């Protein structure tokens, strides 16, 4: 008998109650029941695109919040109500009157950042991000519920159009997956990445999924051989524990294949072993981790360069564990992760578990002393970003992403104090981390007692001493190599102050020149001079005068009497340092190219656009950032001139296009292309022998009649490695070429180089 809609809803609600029942939270079923009934009534009769009742979505989000994040009744109720204010006539005040201030505050925060972080306009995107960070620093549960909402949307993405899928998947990969990682939600982060990858690269996803399935039996055998002796040892030591096999996510396998340019079979760490133990009473937990480490290394040979101690220095998301890599009995390197049960819960449920333990400690329920963690410091750093964001919205978004989601390094002051900075931070970032005055007057640094420039990239473990001078002032080029929001904000603030002083000086010089010529300084006079020199604002003109970028004539009357109808070309000359006709022509050409093409076909965003050969370079162009060729998985971005830019789905620079300009993204598919040639690069590796190069060139030029554009090859210690750039029509050509090269004696590996 077919299940009715009401029965499905009731079943989903009971699953939520069961999850909450199993949790350690104080049971407050009445608030959850009240929130469910209210949300169910508010969304009555509304359907999702998939056809199911809308209330199924809030129920699913609430279940993620309870089951996968371990949050309590307040968060579950807010998750059930999270779309009520946005989608119905109820207001935040209605929620406050019925459910109290805290739930209303969380729902209000979720409503403010609804509709995605990225709006159509860059300024709106930056403003949405500011709202998100403000609500996040006010109550972290807002972003946790938002991540749960995004996870359920990703799980049900199949009902949307491909273009919408690309937008949501791109936004998820750009923002939500790194955010989940930073908040310690490792499982959710991995699933978000996998789901984004699945919709952007369905073929590659399926290929790796099948490979994992066919190698599962062999992996299981290797795991059993490894774990059996270890179980005997740990049991004899008196530990209560569980040993688990953890398989690498599909996306991380693919990512490693791309970054290392290797095949699936060449990745040795496809699975890891995790040991989770219940700590023995009256014994330091850290010592117990090292005791288990010792038991493992007694059995198996250690790889010394792969030890990671995240117990002494937890990650910024609260993650603690001891990682080591050993040679297993089957001759394979195996990574082992050692965690206590508390460390495991924090690793899996992230910030929610971290806060739970913190609250327990405050109530005296947990014996361990809870020091402020790197996560606490990270939440404080959000305020640095909000303090004075860049006026450029795109820069602001990139600064956010860099500062809030990047990996971190630990650096020491001369006195041994630890400072946490984003990876790739420079000596100048460190100077501003100490104090803004130290940064402003920094002239260099000593890293591990060696003199280095301000732009020197720091590494974990470096000891840094900052050198200063009173005469030093921040310079514009500093912005090119600092990475932290704090440093950028302080430098920009100082540069603005310097600029104001220069503008004042330039205004004074101009006024003196005009007054000497007997000209009264009026708004009309200034507007004419600004237009004559091709500036948009008088402040820019004053600054140029102060820096002697323009020479004022002895008789300014000529400017005031002269025509200003050729302002565009004056601006071009100004921008290209005056006088170069070729540069002038280039600027003209660029201006022409920006005009919309009259014969470009109108694009239907709801349909998959077919990339026909006759439309190449007229209706669409391929981009050099990823060099897509016919047969690659691609998407289109509608430019201002109405033509399409074609990017690979995997193109990293285009990730921001998908996330920021979702309304301009369309799905595309290739038609046959046999006239135009595209550039493709193949990497060849193998065992060197006499005549191997001749055999390679023979296959390319004679057997397959492919035009070879560039060949580089080198041999060392009996092995050779080469790159061949060829002109091909599509992916089939490059696959055929790779297949033929693979058959040459001595050739061991042939791969297409993906940009």
C-alpha cells in the first residue's frame, strides 16, 4: 500500500524525535513539538521542486542538526522554523512571541543570509557575507544550521536544472565545504565536496566509485592483516577501543590524482586506519596516545617524515589526533590516526561537540581543564575581518576565504610565544599580528636568526624577530604580499591617510597655479580640468598633481578654453603613459571588443547550449585559464558582450564565476569539431633506451598525422620524462594518441596534462 504524504511527514518527524532521544541533551520535547506543528501549518500545501511536501526539507535539516552535528533542542527548533519567515507571512516578531528571543535571533540570522551567500552584484555578495559573519560571531548555531540546510539541498540537487546545479555546486565548493572544514565538521565537509564533484564531473565520479568498489575486497584483506596483531597488543595493554578502516573520499582521491598527475592505482593512501580509545582513569590522555603509538611502531616500521602531532598543537577547528604512517605486513604504507573518544567526537561533530565539552567543564561535569582553543582565537579573528573590510567587494570575499578557511601555521616570537597565522603568511603579516604600530614601521625580519625581507613566507616552527624604523611608512606594494585581513586593513587605512595628505597637497599646488594665472577656483573650473586630464574624480587629479604624474601648463587658460570632446583618447594616453601609438591602438581595440556583438545569438539559459563548430569564436570562445577542448566537461559563462566563455567544470579560476554569477552560468555540450584545432599537452614517462624519442615522434607525426607544436624531454638515471604539445580536434584525438604512445616499448605512463 502506497504511503500517504501525511504518513511520510509523520515518519520523518518520528525519526527526528528518535535521534534527539538518543542524544545526551536535557530532553525538551515540547519546544521541538511546538516548532514542528507551527512549521507544518505554515508550509501547508507548499511543495518542493521534487514534488514532496515542503515540510520534509526543514525536518531533514533538523535531523542533520541533531544526528550529524549533535546540537540540542534550540537548534533543532530553529532548523524546523528556518524558512518560515522567508517563505510565509509570519515575522521574526511572531517567532519571538511564540518561541522566545534565542530561537527568534537564530531564525532572524538565517533569514538574513537566505538565498545563498552570493547575490548577483558583487557589493551585495560582500554585504551578505558580512551579515553571515556578524550572525556567526553572535551565535555560531546560525552557520551550523545554514551548513545543514546546504547539505540537504546538495543531497536533493538532482531535481534542478544543470545550470542551477553548477551554481549551487560551485558555491558549495567555494564557501560551504571550507566553512564546514574550519568548523571541524569533517564528515559533512567530505560529503559536500563529494556531492559538488558528483554534479560537476559525473563521469569521473562514477569511474572512481567503480574503482573503489572493485578494490574493496583487497583493501579489506590488507586491513585485516594489519589490524589483527594490533588488536591483540591493545587488548593486552588493557585498552577499551575500536579500530576502523576509513576510505578516502572520492573528491579527495580525484584531487590527489590531479595534483600529483597520477592514476587511481598510484595513490597509496586510499584508506587509513583509525584507533579510538576510551581513556584510562588517572592517566594523562596525551601519554596514552603515545603509548598506543609505541605499540604500533613495535609491530610495524615507521615512516618518520609522516608523523603529525595534532595533540600538542590542535588544529584551528579544534581537531586533535596523533597521525603516523607505517609499513603494513602486505608491503603497503598505511596511515594510522590515534584519538580518544572525546577527540573523536570533536573530530566528527566539530564545533558543536567542542562547545558541549566546554559547557560541561564550566558546569563541573568534565574533569579536564578546557583552555581557550585555536577555534576560540579563530572566532575572535572574524572581528578583524569585519573591522574595516576592503571597499572592493571581490577583494573582501577573497580576503574572507583566505583568512577564515586556509590552513594555519604556528610561528614563535623571540620569547617563545606561539602565534597562529594562515598558511603562506609573510614576515609582514607576523609584524601586524604583534601590533599595528610594529607592522607600520617594519623594515625587515630575522627568521631563525637570518635576515629576510618583509615578503618572506613563514613556515610552521619559525622563530621570528621583527626589525622596525620610525621613518618607515606602509607602502602600496605591501598589499601584494600580505595575506591576513588584519594586515590588509591596517595598511589600507594607513595608505588612505597618506593619500588624503597627498590629495590636500595637490589641491594646494593646483589652487596656487590657478590663482597665479588670475583664475578663480570654482567647481566649474575644476570640473573642466578634471575632464581635460581624463580623471573621473577631482581627488584623483589632486593626487596626480602632488605626485607630478601630470604637468600643469604655465597658462591654465588654454585648458579652460580648449575642447574636451576627445577625453577618451586623453584618458588612454594617461593610462598608457602617453605617446605610444601601438598602445593607443590596443586600447581602442579593447574598447571595440567590449561593445556587444550585433550578430551574437540570444542564449536560452534554461536549455543546454550546443557548442557548434560554426559558432566558435563568434558565439563562444574557450578560455586559456583551463584550455577546454571538445569532449571535456564544460560550462558556459555569459559575458557582457553576450558571448559565452567556455570553461572546464574543474577550472579553479572559474569556481568563483559559478559561485558569484550563478545567473550567468549555463550548461553546455559539444557538437562535433573537426575543422578548428585546439592545444593539448601529454606527459610521457618511461625507461630510457636508444631510439625511444624517434618512436614517439614517429607515432605522432607519421602514424596519426598529428601536428606537434612543442616537445621537451629529459633523461636521468635510466628514466625519461617528456611533455608534448599537440594540435588536436577533441578529447578522442588525445585519448587515441595516449593509447598509441602507451604501446611503445619502454613507455610506462602517458597522461594528459590538465591545466
